[in-house]
C-alpha cells in the first residue's frame, strides 16, 4: 500500500477523511495513522453523546403484490406448475439489500439466474418455466465458506482444557511453555469429499478450503479449474504462511521473516488473496500486519493488503490497522469459534465494521473450528447477542456468508447474490418458525430444503428431489436407506455428481470413511461432540458475563469504556482497553473510529472525498451498496453502463453485453492482440468458437497446467493455450471446439482457464499445417515471437544443437539450436527419454511456440517433430 498523506480535517462540527493532492513514496513503521489539524477551539477529549456504536439497521422488507402462496400438503416446497424449460421459485427471496416476501427467482436450464425480484414475468422464459412454490421457504444464494483447511478433516476437535495461546506458533510448535497441539493434515479423497458433503448439507455451495476434490461444492482456491465446477474465475490463493514463518518465527519490532515470503507482485495478479495474518493476541501477531501494509525493502516490509485481499483471522488488529484496511479496500475473514478456542478472544469485528471494513465468515477447520458453516453462524450470532450488544443485524451476518464472502474470494461477479447473469447456486431454508434471515441463522441441516449448484440439485428433501422438475430421483438417501436427517427424509446426490463409482454409503462410500473422524451432521438442538467453545475465556476474564461485568471482558461496568461490548485489555494495546483516538470511548464501541470528535458522517477515502459514512456494504465508497453497485470495487456514482449488461463501464471486461457469468463472445485474435478494438480485459470471461486443437499438453510433470493448444487460423494472434487442469474433456488433435473460460495473462502467456469445452466436430485429423518461419523471426524478442505464440510452426534446417544444458541443471529438459532458439519438453516430455547431445543436427523442427522464464521456446509434440539430418 503506497503511503499517502491522509488528513483528518475539522471545520466547525464536521470531521472528514480526505484524499491528499498527491501520494509519496514515504513509508512508516506501522499502518497508516491519520493526523489531525489542530483546532484550539475544540475539546478533543470529551466524547459526544452520539459516539457510542449502536445496532446496524435491519434489511428493508418488501411485501410483493401477489396473493399469499399456497402451502403444500407436506414439506416446504412443491412443484405447482410443470413447464417446458427453466424453473421459477417463489417464496421469501433474500437479495443483498432487501427481503422480498412472495418474491420470485427464475433460473434457466443453463444454470444461470435470469431474474430475482417481486415480479419476473417480463423476463425471457418466464411463461415456459416450471413453478416451484415455497410458501414458507426462504430462498438464498448458496452459502460461501471462504476459509477452511479441508485436508485436516481427518481430525476430531483437539482438546486443550483452559489453556489459551498468544500466537499460532505457540500451539503449532509448543513454544514459550505452551502445549503443542497435534493435528493430521493428510485426509484422503473420501474424507475430503465427506467434509464437502458436510458443508453442502448446511447450504454451502462454494468453499475456499486449501484443498478439495471434484464434485459436490466448488473449491474456489484450487489451482485445478476442474474443482471450480464450471465457474469461470481466477482461483483465490489461500496463503497459510505468507510471511514464510512456518518454522515458528516470532517478531515484535522487525520484519525479518522468511526469505520465501509472498511478494506484492504475486498478490497484484490475483482476484482473491487470503493470507493468514495476525492470528494471536500478542504483539507478535500485530507485527504481522505492520510488516504487510507497505512495501519497504530496507525494512523487509511487503505490501500484501489491497482490494483483492481478505485477511484471515486478524485478531490483534488495532484502530489504525482497521483504518488502513478500509483505505485499501481490504476485508477480513472471521473465524470466531477457532479464535476463541485457541486464543480466548477474536477479531475486533465491531471496530472493523464501524471503520467500514467488510467482514465474511469461515469455519477454519474441524480441529478448533466449526463442523459446518451453520455452526459457525451460530457462534457469530451468539457472540453478537451476548458480547457485541447486537450490533450486527441478521442481514449483516447473512451477508458474511453470501455476498461479502464472494467479494473476499474474488467471485462477486458470479456468486453471492440472486442477480441476472449470476450462477444459480441456491439454498432454500425452512422458514416456518424462523423468518427471513433468521431462518438461516437458526437453521440446522434438517432445515435445508434444497441446494442447487449451477441449477443442478445436490441435496434436499426427498419428496422434492424425487420430482422430475428438480431431477434428484436417482440421488441417495442420507441414512443408508432410512433417508432421515433429524427426522426428515433427505437425499444427497453424491454418486450422480461425482461419478466414477463413488457413493454415499457402501464399499466406495464417503460416509463410512468420514465418520471414522467426526459425524456427518448433528441435529440443531444438539451440540456436536466436543465442539470447541464459543465463549470468550482467558484468565483475565475467567468469570465471563456477570451482573458487574455485563460484557464479560474482565473490566467492571463502572470502569469499562465499552460496558456493553467485549473489549478486554490486550498486551498489544499496552495492557489497557484500546482507545486509539483518545476520545474516552473504547475502539470496540466507537461509532467513529479515528475521529476524536465523533462527528460522523466523515469523508470516505475510497471515493475521492465524497461525503458518506464509512460503510462495509459500500466497498468503493461511491454511495451505492455492493449489492446494487455495478462496479463494487470501483467508485462510479453515475453507474454508467453503456451496453446495459449490469457491469459499469469502468469495470466491464467486455466490449459487448455479458451480464453476470455470461461470456464475452470474441475471437482468439481479439483476445491475443491487446490493440484489437474488441480486446477483453484480462480476468474476463470469454467464449471462442471454431477453435481447432493443434497439440495436447500432457499431465505428466505439468501438474494442474494440463491443457491443449488451439488455433482458429494461420494469421497473427490466431493461437492460444487452454488450461484444462486435471480434466481432459476428451479432446484430440484436430477436434473443433467451443471453449468458455477465464482469460488471463500468466507469466507472459495468454491463456483461457476452461470452464466449459464442447466438441463441435470430433474429426481427429490435423486442420492446420505448421506455419513456416525462420529462427530469427521467433527467438526471444523477434518480430513473430509474440504474434505467433501458441501456434504450430515449422523451421527448416540445418539446425544444430549448440547447447544441451542452457540452464546448467543436473537434469536438463531443454536445449538450444542454431540461431539461439530454445527447444523445450513441455509437450514431448524429456524428448522421449533424454535430451539429445550437443552437435545433433536437424533437417526440420516443428512444434508450438511458447514463452517461459524470459525465453521464447519451441515445443515439439512428438518424435516426428524432430526431423534429424539424413
């Protein structure tokens, strides 16, 4: 984060936060702190009557102009009209900023939301849709869990009594006299899928879980696009050790962490970056944020915070850190159960919310966190009611697992809301007793009526799934034939979604394997076995909530600067209750953090000084909430949208209309040529047609980089690489394809991360002869090195190997020929066995042109592409 001279100014009774005229390259030892213009006429220490943080507003409710919906004879939802295409769901609809009673959500057969509102009758496909009526159903976007470690699902909760830790390295390494907690991080494939099903049964359709398997929930932080389940996004990066401190490094006053720490350039290339920072309650945890907020090579500081970053944990954050996060549009992923179990305290979420920092909610892991996202919501809800003076509304907590979670992982253009063009990830909850958002906060897995991922059924009530309109008749009963979840008949679509013989129960079942470690579910009126505590506890406040200490923070009511909101003295705050702006009101309950005059509203930095109170639901500060903003990360108060696709002009990746997840229909040349008028912005969703496969890149030695090269012609820029990950799509050289996916520039190479591949013509005869070029035209920096990237080429010889180990490796995998052209083995692995010796001559070389490690290279496809001299 480049430091700007941030100024809090006073003018009468108004205090504002203003952008400077210019930024400098100056850096500071800690996070950005505001400085104040002196005004001798003001008493800067006396708090104003309105300085205390109060409850946030509830979401407005709209009664849609429709007759009461008819309740089915049994269950929550029933098909009330059979159509020919699409499905229309009616019930209580939760939009990001509004609750609709008797609302509608229309989804197409392609798994995309067509409409969400009071009346969708004007939307295309409405008349032909089947109708599913849920008179007592609460229809939500599928829940998103932005933080878990799913490969640790082969653990039960790790008990440690009343011992609490100061930093994660204390329990990880047994440092400073603490007990080392033993965990196993090698869950097998069945156990990981079991954990995904456990999330799914709680209404979750997407996770960022540092692992995963194909099928069931989307894995939003997987390098393998197959695990995204067709979602065309750049995966988030769950970075557990961004400071390279897994060896137990602890620092309080310098930034001398590991040499392999994450760099700011890596973060800048991502749409979602999720670093573990400030996991602990002591100064060592705070120091991690100090060392991650600005770039300063001399002090070993690396800027990891920005608009695409969501800090995981953030327990030891202070007021100045909160203001710094807001300035950078950085958000927080909160895991309260795990925080309280391990450290006895959690992130200062009321402070962060008042500062305008967006918060999402994640489970962390089974060892010290919650078994599913509904249990984590229960923890957050209980803390809110008893320790945070009910500051967060029901809608606030719900947004933490929907839109705010989507924003945290960089999927806000497609997930987290029921908007046109968004993917139809939907969860419907039983709203007979608890209404609106409360139906989700109070829910157990038995209250989850239906879960759809991209319109495809995955879990829900048996009677509903058995209807052909829903299409889950072949799905499996949860309880080995009984099919009951807490007395309600449920099915899960394990075999149907995963395939390959994987089942729910039986010899290949995921349930028997997973239940060796922990249950699949627990009914909502029960506590999961040995569930970690969600009650704050440390020796300093061991008595908890009492009549004399109503927020349980160890400070008596009459001496507590936040008597209703938990804010214990912390070592990171010098052993005192934190009051960063010195106004006499503790940071945890200060309505205007950083402002000693408490004169909200103040000017919003992100919006170039436009007057508005810092609002976590308005990330860019342009006065339009994230749920309605057509560019939630870019201030555009005019909401200009020339092509009318729902994306504002300043953030629209496509020159033509492409609402939500809809791809931008372009040619390969338009993608590859940055000067083409129709060139899409990187990180946009694209579709190409009439693309012919010229080469396959094998999985061996390339990890998740498996894919294939395609061409649409033989002119400049007509070739591109398609990253397919572990999925082959069954393509062969010569096939004609339609490809949809996410366009990115990766290490200097244009790519499409495939989300859908259709074989339009399965002819397996090569469609293009290699294009003849000279070595001098394609070597690094030459005239055709860029224009012919990813295209099939031929070079005539004689060509002799002049260097058989240009990188001086023990095991070389490339060589150099006459004219200084490198030949690499990305396709034809190790050239069929070994690198040819120096002096070998070729009559002709053929292959795909590629770029890696600062060099243009030719990739032969097989032995026939290496034509030796006779």
